[in-house]
């Protein structure tokens, strides 16, 4: 896809996660506060199999749609917190216990949050369900 900005890419990733029942999806624009990437996405899976499934499904959807694989990943054996690093976008898929414990959103509270209405609009052509 030509002219795929990091914001649009993050929005599409959030859409893919949302379509697979991820909870509490947050997109943080960390470009001005972090040199590692432009956006962090944080999403919660309801169980160990759900976290694993979200991670595997997202990896496959991005590969199928954009011919990209993560430049790095951290997949926990327990699937309590998995990370997929796509360079400009880093995805954290966590269970509720890990999310409550580490509070990534609070740590990066100086980052701008991309509102749901914005990422939904940015990714509408990738909507699986209408």
C-alpha cells in the first residue's frame, strides 16, 4: 500500500485487533517522546489462548496485507505479554493481569493518544465487520 503512514498502519493494526475481540485498545503517539518508534499499541486479551491467538492472527494479517513481518518480537511462553515490533509501530498484547501490573499507558502518559474515532476512520477500508 502506497503512502502508508505510521498513523494509518497503527490504525489498521488496531482494527485487526478489534475485529478479533481485543479489549481496551489504546494507540499512543510516542514519536515526540521515544526514539524507538512512532506508535505503541496496547491491547488486552481475555485469556492465554486469546493473547496467543491475537498475536498469531495479527502477524498473519499484516504479512498477508502488507508483506511485512516484525523486525523483532517477544512471545512469552505463558502468552501473558507478547510484543510485535514493526519499527514505526510496536504492538503490546497483554492479559489483564500484566496490563494492570505494568500500566504502560501511565508510564507513557506524556504521549498523545489517538482516539478510537480517528483510528476507526483511518482504517475503515479494512473493516471486517460493518
